C-alpha cells in the first residue's frame, strides 16, 4: 500500500534562487571594502595625502619655473606675480569665481 501511494505523488520542484554564489553588487566594490577592513587607518592617510598635495602643488609649480627660467627671468616673474597677488588680496581685483563670473578669467597683467 505504501508503494502505491508513493508512486502516485508527483514531485514538482522549482528553484527560485541560483545555486551558485552571487556577490552582492553594491558600492564600494568588494576589493575596496576588503582593503579598508585590512587597513582601518587608510581613511586618515588618504585625507592627509590629499591635503598635503594641495599645499605642495603651488610650490612645485614655482620650482619648475625656477629650474626652467634664468635667474633674472625668474626674479622678474616673481616680483610681477607677487604684485598681482597683492592687488588681488587688497582690492579683490582680477578675482574669478567658477559658475558665478560671466566673463572668462583674464591672464595676469604684466607691466613692462
């Protein structure tokens, strides 16, 4: 009797999910999450590096100009550039704000 009822039962199986491992796709990617878990102070070093590079970038530009110009040319450039910066600091002359100023920024005026 048991055999007769077992044969009449129909097994209907349908899978609603994948049998293999599916990674969740979210931001940040898995390799970034693993890196930040392995090195928890990486956030601090990243912020420190960005701030330091923002402070050093103008100095690097001046070093490049110093190496490529002659000593007299660089001295003249430095005096003119400092005069333009002083005008900008004192009187706000030549200021340009992105998305707010209507005209394009003008190059630094040279007095010769």
